[in-house]
């Protein structure tokens, strides 16, 4: 489990969202992942809930992830908060986002990421480009178990490249759609630049305000190798609810 301070941050963030102008448009996303990869030692199942408020040109969101079945740990395994603002242009809508993500990929390791993304959507095409700063930190239990030097428990990575390229069969405001993405970004994980993920996705809008979606993710490793190596695969299903 995360330290108590992480839970306090989550609680304060949720209160902050609740206190935002109640005339804003809230949105709730709930989904479940199920799959396996080269390090999962079998099937893993994760569930996540994210909420956001949209008011004017701004958007504030937060969320958390739970490990329902995992060989490394169980319980609270991820937290994120982000702030975005739409940048109006004559032809192409842009969105600038700042974010912070805290995850626990392994029992003995904690990972934090913070950075910025510039997003663009235009009819059937979408693109995201940005950079992030990553820190790997040994947990207190790992330091104790392995008698590690307290001054050598962190690894920092700076200015990592983030990217996402999305193409949809129909304009994104249609009732249903199918698309393909190539990216190294997900809600609670940012892969290395050389480990892209292919995401085949589709959604269907029910009667307003609910939208169902399903995604199939295929993760590779080593794009700079002569051949791309398989790393993992998972399915994601969920709903997006625009609360009026």
C-alpha cells in the first residue's frame, strides 16, 4: 500500500474537485483492465475511477487505480491529478495539460511522473506531444529489507518524450466510432519512448449522457531493435458518464 501521505493527497484532491464551481460540467470515467505481460506471472486485473470538472476553457481531474489481481501487490496502486486549459485557434483546437502521477508498479518500488502535454484534435485525427520527469524510489520496506544506502534510493529521469497519434474511422463526435492509436502514454503509466503501445479502440454513445467504450492494447518492447518484441496484452472496458 502507499504511504498514508498519498491517501491524504487523494482525499484533499477529491475535496478540491467537489468545491469547484458546481455550475461546471462533471464527468466520471470507470473502467477495468484484464490481461497479462512478461512480468505479471499470469492474469492481472485492474480497475480505475477518474472524475473531472470542466468549467469554461479549463478542466481539472483526479483519479485512482486499484489492483484487483496482481502478482506484485494488491489494493491502491495508482493516483493521478491533472489540470488543462483549452487554447483557442482559428482552425485547430489545442489543449495544454499539466499532470502528476504516482504509482506502485512493484512491492519494493514507487514511481512518480509529472510533466506537460500539448493535445490536438481535428476531425478523425488526434495527436499528443509532451515531456515528463520520472523518479523511481525504493520503499521504506525495501530499504530496510536490503539495508540500502538511504542516499542511493532514487533514480531520476528528465525530459522523457511522450507521444500519442490517434486515427478514427469517423469524426470523434459521432454516435459510434473505431480508431487506432500508437502511444507510450496511458492514465497511470508512461512507457519509455522505445516501447510503443498499439491501442485498437471503439465507443458507442447510449442515450445522453453515457458512453460505453472498449479497447485492446498490445505493448511492444525495443522499437530500435531489428524486430519488435512482444511484451504484453490487455483488454479495457468501461463507461464515461457526463453528469448533468
